[in-house]
């Protein structure tokens, strides 16, 4: 996979949450909609889609206060390659 993507792959060490910054941040965003006390079996597909929609339309400092949704579609629109969606 690393060769195909021309990218390095890194694995975080167990119990080293600081090595998984993006993952930990994403978990925090999800916990705003689905607290730890909530049973996952009780969450509907509609609730998941609503959370995904809100998270993907939330501006990020790292993206110059653009949303992941905006950035994705700019990349797709300006790419000479065709990406399946």
C-alpha cells in the first residue's frame, strides 16, 4: 500500500494517544454527538449522517478556516485525474 500511494505509513504505539492527534481530535468531535454513556446500538443511521454532515461542514483552523467539505470539492474540481466518489 505504501508503494502504491507513494507515502510512508506509521503505526502509533499502544497507549500513546499523543501519537494519534487526528484520531483523538476526531473522537472528541464525535463525542459531542455520541457521548460515551450512549449505547452505539441505539444510534440510528440518520443520527450518524447528521453528525457526519455537521462535522464535515465545521471550519478547521488547519484548513485556513475552510471546511473539509469545501477543501474536498476544490481538490476534485481542480484535479486532472478522475476520482470515484
